[in-house]
């Protein structure tokens, strides 16, 4: 039996045909050892497709879990980064794209001004993205034209998901305050465990699998202080507790991670509006150490 039918151009075809996609940059990550990307933004849209594994996406002080088959679309000038979850063999392809042509404005209206995630787990899409990755790797003659063709196909899948499923574009949620408080408490525990040592912000952020800038954002949102100032406030709080003992001021400064006694005095006065000795007197302790203020000014 033969079937005959006319093929007519639909609204979607007009939209998707009358514009061009140009790939200006690509990056493929095959992560190991709990990879964390750096916080950055672009002048173009970025498409990030998870080829395998699981991780987390952070953009505009928001976050969402990402896994194999997820596509994140990040608009221009939106600061963002990604991280890998431990033991997941995380692999992700990043494509920075520029739109040109008559329908550019309509396409970018479709994408909106905030980052969003859609799930494209169909086998066709996975094969398409694997083929695209292969073309980027080998770069045989004509590879750029192949990439443009694959991107056009990808945009058709994106359009179908957005237009046919109201739940296809989940909002990337703001970080919940409860979660933020939990991380703040964990940061405090980390500082207390390393109280007498100099704390490297980068290594501490890596310990929690966060980018330093994002961890700083969480702490600032929760406490009103930068991460550095929050760490210092914890040190001073612990110093206040130790000043109720017979421990010397110099030993307290060392125990709470201050690089020198004069620096400890300056930080303490800035926080408490009194010197450590004056604070100790206020606790009605008999032992008060003399402190050479002239020497402090010289240091």
C-alpha cells in the first residue's frame, strides 16, 4: 500500500530555518578527581550537555543537579560554573553559540534571560551529541559544517521539548536557606578543626566541592559577611572563650590562627571594641598581661 500526502512548512520550520547557529567555542570535560569548574560568563549563549555522570550547575546564585542527558542553556553575561559529583565519571560538552538571521530575536525570546535545564535523554539526542563530540575531536575536512548541521537538529529537539511539555524547562532553583545554613555550619566546623592553622579559601571550597566564589556567596547570604570575615569572626569567638582561662594572650593568638600578636590585637579590637586584656578584665579575671602598645604601632 502506498501513502501520499502533501508536506507543508509549519510555523516551527519557519522559525528554525530562518536563522543560523555559529559555534564560536567548544570545550569537552572528561572529569576526574571531583572536578570543579571556575566561575565565569560569556558574551554568547552556552549550551552544556552532560554526556555521562552527575554533577551540579550553579548560575546567578542558583543551583540544580545535572545528570546524563541534561542540557543547560546559559544566556549571555550570566556568571556560572559546574562541578562533578564524586565517583560519577562526569563528562560534559560546552558549546558557545551565536545566532544570526531573521528569527534570531524569536529564538532568543524562546530561551529567555535566565539559565534553564531540559532533559534530552532520547537515544537520538545522545547519538547526535556523541557524533558532534566526535567531529570536534577529529576535525576532519568539513567538520564545521557537520557541527552546524548537528546544532540545527539539536535546536529542533529543544524547540519540541519547550513547546510540547509545560514541565520541560524546570526553573533552576535558588539555593534553599536551610541548605545554606547547613553549609555555613559545616564551614564553621571546618574552621574549628583547623583553628590554629592558616586556612586556604580555595582548598576549603574544594573540600566542600564548591567554587570559592559560590561558597563566599552562600556565606554572605547567610551571615552578611564575606567568607574571609566569617572565618575571622569564628577565630575571635574562640579567642574570647580562651580569654576566660589562664592561657597567655600570645598563646591564644597562636591557638586561634593569628599570624602575630599585634595582628591579633588589631582584629580583636576591630571586632570587640576592646583589647584582649580589657576583655579579660571584664570577665573579672585576676591575671592581666601587660602589652606594649608602642611596639604594636611599630609592627
